[in-house]
């Protein structure tokens, strides 16, 4: 199951950090590709820097036309929004198709067309919070925790410890 994250509404001045965090969550929580709606080299470079140290995993792309991207996607299209169906009531159905997934998250106001283009509008609870939190919870519930055991073939690797920090570096 290949997972693509589409981040809508990226604003160059305000959203660099949050879009970078979306990329880091996508990569650490089992997604394969991040699609942004605008080209922002700083966001790309920050995510690639982490990839270079900790293991390559995330493909990054810019969509020329996001609505066309959503329409053309082959697989399940899922929009995360507080107005959707509570994840508790739909995640089993979404998981069991086994099809590739496009997970759409917003920033500023999401165009109303998105709500009707997708197969599922999913709420991580029906309260407003954050696109980063929504994405992390969605992916964790989709993979039921298995994504946290994923192996990254990086230059650096953490040896988990009760206390302190142990990192092996491969050259
Ligand atoms: N009015 C927005 C909405 O539809 O969820 C909240 C805007 S929030 C600043 C930006 C993004 O965070 C939203 O587009 C959505 O993808 C995500 N988000 C925030 N709260 C959410 C929730 N409870 N469930 C799912 N996604 C959420």
C-alpha cells in the first residue's frame, strides 16, 4: 500500500516550518511521497537533510494542478478535516481496501470542491487542531503502530536506551 500525502494551502512566509513537519511526520510514520501545491526549496531541503542522515524514504513532488492530481489519483482519496466522519467509525473500512491512499491535509481554507472529489472526509475527532497532529494520528491508526517498527537504511542509527543517547554512524 503506497501512501501519498498532498499538502494544500502552503504559504511561503508562514508555513515553512509546518510543511517541513508534515514531511517529517509523513516520512517517520510510513508515507512514501509528499506532494506540495507550491515549490518551496527550503521545505524540500530541510526534509532531504533529515533523509540524508537518517535514511532516504520520502519522495517529494510539486503538483501543477492539485484538483487534477486528486481526480487522477488511482486509489482511495482521503481528506482529513474536522468536519468529516470520526476516524473511529471509518478507519477499518479504509484500511481493508488495501489500495494505495492519497491523504489530503489543508492549511488555510480548503476549496469546497475537495470535499466532493474525495472518497472519504475523515475527522481525527470533530475539534479543530493541527494538520501535523491529524496526519500523525491518521497514519498511526492506518498502520496500527506497525510503521514505528519500519527500518530506515540511514547513515545514522539510534540504539534505543532507557537513558542517554546512543547513535551509530556508518560512513
Ligand atoms: N477548518 C479546518 C478543518 O477543516 O479541519 C481546520 C483548519 S486546520 C488549521 C488545517 C488543517 O488541519 C485542516 O485542513 C485539516 O487537514 C487538519 N485538521 C485540523 N483539525 C482536524 C481534525 N479535527 N480532523 C482532521 N483534520 C484536522
